[in-house]
C-alpha cells in the first residue's frame, strides 16, 4: 500500500464535504446538542456565581455516558453512506487495489471523527464562554475525556464499516444501534433493577459494567485511579485500540468479496 494513494482517497472524500447538506446538518445538530447538554454546567456556574476555565465546560458536559452516547450517534449522519461509493470510486479501483482504497477510507473516517469531536469541544467552550475564563493552562482531564470519546466513536464507526461491507448499510446502522443500546442498558442501576441486587452487591455490578461496557469504558469516572478494581486508563486505551484494529482487519478481509455497485452515484 502506497501512502500517496491512501492520501489521495482520503483527500477525495474530504472534497465531498463542499456544499454537502448532510455534512452541514450533522455539524449544526452537533452544535445544538452541545448547547442543550452544556446547560447543567451553565446553571451550576450561575447558581454559585463562579466561572470555569474554558475547556472545563467540556469536562462537565461529556463526563457522563449519556452525553457521549448522544454525540456519537450523530456520526450516523456523517458516515451513513460508507464505504463511500461515488463517481470517483471506479477511477481509484482501476489504479489501486481494494485494500489501499479501504485504508484511505479508514484514514478519512479517523480524521473526520477527530474533526467532529474537535468541533464538539470548541462548540461546548463557545456555548459556555460567558461563564468561563481563558486560562493559560490545559486541562488534563479534558484531554483524557476527549481521547476516550475519540476511541469509543472510532470503534463504533469501524463496527459500522465492517457490517456495511459484509451485510449492507441497513445492517451497519442496526449494528450501531445494537452497540449503543448495549452500552446504554449495561449500567449498574439497570442491573440492580433487573436482578434486584442489594446495595452490598452494587460495587461488584459497577466493576463488571466498567469492564464489559464500551460506553462505560469511555466514561472518565468509570476508571481505576488507584483505589478500586475498575479498568485503568491504559487498559481502556489498549482494549479500544485492539478492538478497532480487529474491526479494520476484518474489514480488509470483507472488502475482497465486496460487490461494488455504481448505479445512482452522483454526477
């Protein structure tokens, strides 16, 4: 695989953002979501008549699993047409092999997800700007939360890519909803309600969920900071990296038998 060819495929996908209504709608909805989710941070600052460092609003807003889940689901709009078959695809497939083409698509997915989350970070900071101050410092917690969100959303999107290649776009969307629903339902309170666990066993349920649920692994406070059995941050990074690499490897195998259909691509 040649880096120049991979870069060419990635660049071509980004060129399709120009005047693309689906891209505009995705980022507009993301801004609205940031506005709605950051309400608790704004209320807290107003109630206690205090200010927060600019990126601290991001920590307040995306420090829980539900906010991470909602923000990640908007990527369905951004990547709904994976594996991005369009009028330029035959041109590339005549000049490069399928694995190189798919690697270019994967690079685009990773960069687009990074841009999307950076937009989320900036939007949240802007929404809370009146209750914030610009300090000459960077929040380590915000950086960790950003990385956890990035790894979680990348895993979700690569799962979608894999199912799109193997079973079609409807299967990819269904896989994302199943993945998200699994994370949403697998939380300590749900387990307590279903199995009627006493409070004494809630710690064990919390630890189990912390390890089994990707969504909870993407949540900052569901980690071991030196005093419990929850996963440590480096373990979470490793687990996400391995799962993303596995999905990409399986996607490389799936693209060998993928049946390309070029009917109805844009002019």
